[in-house]
């Protein structure tokens, strides 16, 4: 099991339940029990349930029950302590398996045999031992590889709206991710929180079809699973990833979806504990809680492994100023923003590159990492697309016939950029393909207008792109 192991016997002694509040129980007589310690809740009717100590006040403790509190009464229920905090099994035997949010098998297979057990809260990394992320990860998606580059050891969120294909994009990146020039494969820990059964089946199918199942671990917390388990899921996933990255020196990509469901669970538990609410009812410690998850990404000096995080969150009402994306943006190193307007036009994946950015992009691109023209080309594509969007707004007022020739060129570029560069469909593109598509889109512009690219790169790449575009 994930949160237990057979070598940890229970402490002798029964405790008395004095109150049941949602997924929580209040227990008296908990002298000597530590914060975060595991307990076993016996109801006398059915199997015992696991729980964890959330709060201590003298000899009184608030315990979260992983299996829910339905059927738990005050008189017939007793609590036994274990003397240790929550742990999860880690190791290679988990690859190819589908688990629940607590790390127990959900695919009908046997319990994986772990190499070891680790505390789910992980071990803090000394900031001095951290290495700066500076190695490019190729995702096969042009909008990310070319303009919002993902770097090994980075934490990068995807801001989505309800109904947008963020899950499809995440599954696609997980299946396609690789580190160019490195023979070591990228292994994936995929943690889904609060998903429907249809979404869970989608993820299982996508990983099988994409060929990533053998190098992946899927943790699926369903919408009808206990709320408490939702808070455990990302911690179990990250603990498994830390073992693989920092002790087995592997490249690990952790995908977590949906962090909004996680934060809603956090709010629900805080309300059950009768805590003072913060912005929009979320607990005041939500920033610290999210940071305790996101800050587990990174690299260690002298180690070959890395832990990269890609987390998805649905913005309520498409509001990027909502507390969840707002706080996430402070902790993470950029964001990828999905556009409802692009999605309506059938452009897939619908990534809006203008509000998207990767703060570590400059460290992971350029000579010896991607290509020497990468930064300049990205800047030029951004500039031309931003100008094209401005012209599009102007056209809605004066009409296309009222636009000068130069503005029409930018207008045509914006449409072609969305259709071919962003809207690549299901095809996987190498970084070279992505850069060449970018140069081809710039072919109609005279070299004098491309001021973000060096003269050396224009002489080498722009002419070749023009020839390709003319031949086509």
C-alpha cells in the first residue's frame, strides 16, 4: 500500500471520537501523537479506514479520514495511532501501472513491489545544491518549443478555461517529451485530481496509444473519490518522481491536472475545520501549500536527473486574476495560456502565445542547446504576430480595404501563423521543423523589416525560407 507498510505496527490504545464534521473527525486522548501522523479508524462495521492528523490542540486532534466519514459514529468508533507520517512506495515496479490517488492499484493488477518507502512530503533541497535549469526539453509542439520553451527542471503551468483541450495537450506532451542529444528517456508521473471516469479512461487510452504507458505511472483520483485523497495525490506523485530523479538520476516529467480541483479540496477541508477564509473563501495558507508542491521541481548539482513539472489549472470564468492562477504565477516560472477564441476557430492546440512565456527559455536555447537563430526568430515571430493582431482590431473598424499594403502583410501573417505554426494538429514536430516553419512564415517580409533577427541569421536562413515558400 502507499500510505502504509507491514513493518509499522499500531500503537496500542483506543481514542474516543467526539465529533464528525464532513471528512474530518475530532478525537480526544491523542497525547503524544505528532502532526501529520497516520491513524487507523475502526468503526466496527466494515474494514478500518486510514486517517491523518491535521491539527493538534493539547490532547485533542482533528483527523482527516481518507475513506470518508460516512457511517462513522461517536460511540462505536475508535482510533489507533501508528507513530509515523504518511509514506508511499517508490521504485521501477510502478511503471506501466494505473493507481488511485493514494498510490493503490486501480488497474486490477497486484500491488507493486517498492524499492523503498518515502514520506509523501518529500525532503527539502538545500538551495545551494540546486542547479540552474538550462537544458531544453522538446515537446513536439511548436508553440512551446519555439516560443515558450520548456527547460529540464522547470515548473510551468498551463492556464486553461473550462472545456478547452488542456488535458489533451498534457497527454500529448507527456507522450512526446524528450531531451535532444540525451539517450536517456523522459519518464512520466501523471497525477489527475477530481477527474470524471470518462476523463480517466481518456488518459489511460492516450498513454497506451501514444506508446508512453511503459515509462509512465498514472495516479487517478476520481471526482467521486474522497476529497481528502485529492490533497494526497500530488504529494504521492512528487515523492515517486523525486526518488527517480534524484536517486536514480532519471529525467522525470510530472504532469498534474487539475490544480483547481486540488485547491477546491483545500477550501472544502478548510471550511470543515472552520478556518478563517481568505480571498474567495480559499484558506490563507494556499500560497504556501501550492509552493510546497511546485518547489519540489528542479535539478541537483552533480546529479544527472531532473524533475520537471507541468501543472494544469482551469481558470474559473476564464479569469486569470482568480486566486489560483494568480498565486500559481508567483511561484512558477512562466505560463502557457490556452485561448477560447483559437479553439472556436479549430486551431489545435489553441495556445495563445502573446500572454504565454517561459522565464527560463533563454537559459535553455541557443548555441549548443537548440540553434543559434532560436532567440532572434522567436522575438521576430512574436513581434509580427502582435502587429498582426493589432491590425486585425483596426480592420474591424476601417475594413480591410482601408489598410495600407504593409498592414495587409501583417494581417496575412497573423492568419498564416495561427493556421500553420500554432495549428499543427496532432502531428509531432521536431525543433528543426518548428524553426523552419517560422522562417517560411517570415518569407514574405523584406529583410529590412525583420529588425529582431541579426543580419547573419537573415543571410543564412531568410533566403532559404524564401526559396522554399516560392517553390511551394
